């Protein structure tokens, strides 16, 4: 029966190729949706890790999220620095969803204020590090190069350096400035900050504040994207269903064309179970080839999204299993045609 199955695949290869391409593109989109969710985690991990802090002291109102802008006096830095367990402490400001004008175009950015030359100051991949007010280090996605300018509100910042892969909240690039510049943008110059970052871990915090590890900050920040990730996951399931429909349609048409073949095989002694197994085998082979095609294609389609794509390894590992399930379910549409084949019609 396997010989008949493979022979039919070769005979109808054009039909099966259409299913492979169609289902493969849909499965590639499913992988890319997994990559979108993975990108949220990858960009947040990368940006938080680049700060180099062991601990983050935030106001309780921020719920452990660095994008929540829980504002408090900068004088809290000295309090944290004097706490046992702390080696060094520095102010930190994150202002999400700011609008910067770069080369005449508006760009949604995250403004990060850091202590110049201190903890949190970005290590540049091009140009030079921050050395004072009026300067900015920008992620490559901002679209500015060293020597350019960015306008945030009424302020103009000169780009002295660039970094790569520093984005947050769905691909919005980070612009680093001095603490004073960030305070001027958000607080009218008032001495407020949103975080105290430390090396070492404080053994206690003042009332109204909580200490978080970098891992906790990442997880709490990602929680703010839970609605988006849930929607993406639901869309991914829809992609699997669409892939199943494509393969199901192919198998149904193939079964219609093979009704007489089924009758002949039954007349020669094959039972319905073995014939259905033949169709199921075809469906699984087509699904697995489509999954392989989709996995390769997904690596070339990431550029259609503006945010980082990080397809996790487990998505690649589970794709063959998903393909087998899709293939088996798809083959059920032809079950009636197989079981309904009358051996007598082979001689009619």
C-alpha cells in the first residue's frame, strides 16, 4: 500500500506541490507570529540587560514595570546608595511612547535618561558615549546617524553615538540622554526619576518602594503586553486551521478523483482502513514538507515586520508535530469517499 501511496504522490505532484506551497506559507506566518511574541521578550531582555544593574528600585505604583513611569524624587538615590548590600546606585528614567522628529519624520521612541558615564550609560556600537547634556545615543532603528539631530518636544539633541538592538514595547527604539535632559523633557527640569538602579542588592527599601531583579523587571514589563501576545497566539492557531483547510481541500479533490481506484483496490482485497491509512500518509507527508518549507521561508520573511522577530527553538521543534496533527485531521475529510467505495464498481 505504501508503494501505491508514493506512486500517487508522484502522479499528482502538481496538486500536492500547490498544497505544500500554500500550507507552507501559512505555517511560515504561524512561525513569524511566534517570533513576534519571542521578539517582545528578546528586546526587553536585551535592553534591560544592557543597563548592567543587579537591582531596580521602583515606586510601588509602577508594579515592577519600568514602562509605568512611577515618579519619585531623585534624592532617593542617596537613600538607596546608603542601604546595606548596595555597591553603587544611580538614577534612571524611562519615558515610553515619546515622539521624536528625525529627518523631518515623526518616530515613536522610548527616552531613557541615565547618569552620564555611570551605571546604565549605554555602550555604543558607533560614535562616542554620552559626555554631557544636549547629546543623545540612539538605536539604529531611530534612523539617525552620528552627527545628526533628534527633536523631542521643544528640545534638540545631537546624536553622538549609536547602539543596536535597543528597543522596547513592540520595536520602539530607545534614545539615551542625560538625566537632566530627560527631566527637562518630562518634568520641566524638576529633580524626579522613575527608577534607582544598583549594583549589589539592597537588603531593605523605604516604605513605598520595592526592589526587583532584572528578571522580575522583564517579566513585569512583558505583562503589560499580555493582551497583545494573547491575540497573536489566537492568530497563530487560526493559521494552523487555515493550513489544515488547504490540505483538506487537496485531499478531498484527490479522493474524488480516486474513487474508482479505491474500488479496484477493495476488489483486490484492500480494506477501508488500509486505504484511509494511505490517504493519511499522503496528508502527513504533504504537511511535513509544508512545515519544512515554512520553517525555511520564515527566516526570509522577518523583514515584513517592523519590530524584532525572535522565533524560539521550541516553535521549530513543535512544528513537525503540528504538521502531523494537521495532516491527520485533514485526511478525515476523505474518509467517507474511502469507506463508500463499492468494489463492484471496479467492474462496471
